[in-house]
C-alpha cells in the first residue's frame, strides 16, 4: 500500500510505501518553530520507503549538527526531517499526507519542552526526550 502526500503548492509529491504508518507527536522547540504549532506529528519511515515523485530539489536546513529539515522552495512546506535520530529513519510531517490516513500514534516525545498552554489528554506513553530504543543514543 502506498500513502500519498506533498507540499502546499503541489510542486513536490511523494509516496510512502508501507502497509501502515506509525507516528510520534514531538514537542521539541525545533518542531514547534518549524511547524508553528504546539507539537508536530511525524510519520516514521525508512529511506527506501519514501519515494519522491518530483525530481526537483528540496531546500535543506541543518537545524542541528547532522540533522536536516527539508522544505519546498516555492511554498515553504516542511516535507522531511532526517539525520536527527541516528538510526537512518526519516520523519515525514503527517500534515503533508493526503486525505485522512490512519496513523498509529506511538506516543509523545520531548514532553520536557512542551509549552504550558497545551495539555496532553490521552494515555499514550510520554517521553522526556527520545523514547527508549530511538534517537541518537539508541546505538
């Protein structure tokens, strides 16, 4: 099964080749600033599962050493994050997916940076930073 998505202006389109999508809600300062929201929700994918249908170049921004966020140069939509996890996975902002695909939300990360004006009301696991087994120190 493929999930489709793209940027606001339509210049960049992608497919995620997976049977299902797993995602995390992230409350870190960088995600908040990049998305302009209290948190961001990212689908977690392996590089070979993300297939670009556009041959154009995204604009990279190194948001922290070795970690890149990539944007559409026309509309500014944030389309992918890579290098931050240390395990080779990509994070695709779930808001760029077409329609309303089913996401399995695994939990909340970087809750130590959550803004006071947003309250988490579900019973999903909450992690101060990276969940166990994920992130740069999971080696």
